[in-house]
C-alpha cells in the first residue's frame, strides 16, 4: 500500500511539473499574441490613414482632371478663334518683342542718366537717346493698339495655356502621390494581414496549451482523490489490524486467566481486567 502511495505521489509531482510547463507555454503564447494584436491595430490605423489620404488624392485627381479638361476646351476655343490670324499673331509677337527691347533700352538709358557722372555733351546725347526711345515706344504701342483684338485673344490664350500647364503639373504630381499612397497602403495592409495571421496562430497555440492545462489539471485532481481514498483505506486497514491484534492479546490473557481460576490460583489486577474486557468483547 505504501508503494502504491509513493507511485501516486510521484505521478502527482510529474503532473504538477507538466502543468507548470504548459501554463508557461500558454502564457508565452498569450503574451506574443497580445503583442501581435497591438501591432496589428497600429498597422490597421496607419493603413486607414493612408487610405483616407489615397481617397483624398483620388478626389483631387478627379477635380484636377475635370478642371484641366475644361481649360483645354477653352484653349481649343481660343485656338479656333486665333486660327487664320497667323500673320497678325506673328506681328503681335514681333511687336511684343520690340516693345520689350525698347522698354529695356529706355530703362538702361534713364538709369545711366540718373546715376552716372557725365559731361554736358554726353548728357545731351543721352537725353536725345531717351527722347528717341520714348518716341519709338509710343509709335510701336500705337501700332500694337491696331492689333488689340488679336493681342487680347493671344493674351487670354497665353493665360489659359499657363493655367493648363499648371493644372497638368498638379495632376501629374497628384497621380504620382496617388501611386505612392496606393503602394504604401497595399504594403501596410499586407503587413497587417500577415501579423493578424501570426496572431491567430499564436492564439490557437495558446488554446491548445490552455486545454492541455485543463486536461492535466483534471488528471491531477483525479489522482489526488485516488490518493485520499488510498490513504483512507490505509488508515482503516491499519486501525482494523491494530484492533485485531489487541483482541488476540486480550483473548490470550483471558484464556490464561481462566486456566489459573480453574487451578484455584489468584489473579492479579491485569488478569482481572483482561477477564472483564473479554466479557465485553463476548457481548459485542
């Protein structure tokens, strides 16, 4: 019986050790799972932020495309109106260049007149040059006035062309930004999915180890109950054996006491006590 108890105690210790190991493993998996879930939430938050920026870029691209298309249609209209006015356009361009050159020459002459030290003769020559430049500018501007309608069309066309090019560049940059946002958001989502899959695997392992703890704990509880029953049986058996031994001793003493009485010999206190106990046992 003692050997059986020792075996049960040994099994109990082994089960307790296994339970500790499985609990440690389940705790490790739960900790790693929680870390991965935290990382997953961060990635999803970053992905949503990128997605919002991507959606905003898509909206901007649509708006820029529509604006660019509208300006392009206006350019086409101006182009149609300017068609057939090539000679006038050439004259306008030539006049514009002449006006620009005369203005620059006039500015240089006036600057020299105001800032340089010169003789009276040089000053008079410069004054004459300025006067001639002013006359030329007035004449060319008067000529420019004759092409006012064509000039205005060309000015509006150039303004629209500038706006169109700016919109085109903004659209190009927005599309480039959109491609980058799409690439980043896709990468972020892919990373989030990978992390979530790993977190799910960790959770599954956590469940496996937790279930193993429950199973081992049930085995341990059953083993402890078996040990309690074994100890109880052992105590009862020991008590029975002790009582049986006591009864045998009393019976032996009673037999000896009766033999002495039959022989007429005196009994001592212990022998009288044995006779009384013997009678009690007989009555039971």
